[in-house]
C-alpha cells in the first residue's frame, strides 16, 4: 500500500493545497470459492493516504416477482472487513490510476455517470450465460468509462463476462477531458 505524508493548508476559498498528494484507483480480483474458481473484479478508490474511500462493483440483485436477477452497478463505502473470507480470496490488485485529486475526482465522476447508464438499462443477470453481462462486465465497463485500461494480469483468472463493455460503442462521459 502506497502512502504519502502531506502537509497542507486551507485557503480562503475552502480549497486545500495538496501539490504532491496523489490519489489512486485499483482493480482488485478475488477468486470465489476455491482456487481456480471464477474471479470477481471490483474497483477501489484510495485517497492520498492510501485509505480505501469508495468501492464500485457489479452485483446480481433479486427482482420482485421474477426468477431472473438484475445486474446493477453499485458505488458504496468499502467494507470494513473486506470481502467475506470464507467466500472470496483476493488474488490480484493492480493500480490503474495515480494522480492529483482533481483528476481522481473527474475519473470517479466518469465512473458514476457510467453506473447510472448501466443501471438504467435494467439488465438481466444469467450466471449460466458465461459470455453474457456479469458483475465483471460492470467493473470492466467502469474502467473503460474512466478512459483507463483494464490490467492485463487480471486476464490470468477466469472471470465470466469480464471483457464485455455495457456501454454503446461511441459512449463518452460528459466529464471526459
């Protein structure tokens, strides 16, 4: 885990002066169940101290009066204890972005905009369709929406739906530079 020690001051306009502080975005891959099981990818946003601040991931959610679950993108504070150890084993973590808070927050806004788009589609999640949309598709889509590259090392793990992008071909965030 990378941390920076930073002294800063508050300006009259309410902003802070954090010239050397960098924030980061990471892709975490966890195997579900035993070794070699399917992998689950999610995104963690860390502040300049290295503390996890926000987690973005895909979830399959039960629908009322339907056997077909819905696929949703979720943004939430990180779990205090991480993923349940009896079900998930973190096998890889890759930093995909490091930079100043302004760029970090812009990337986060791009991901949030993509989450809204994904959720508005009311997608179905069918685990038997290994080429269909999945929670891994959500993670991969958010990385692309932030104009970042999904780390190649995550391809070593079997992650159903991982390379699917759930955005139109020419989709571009309103927050893109």
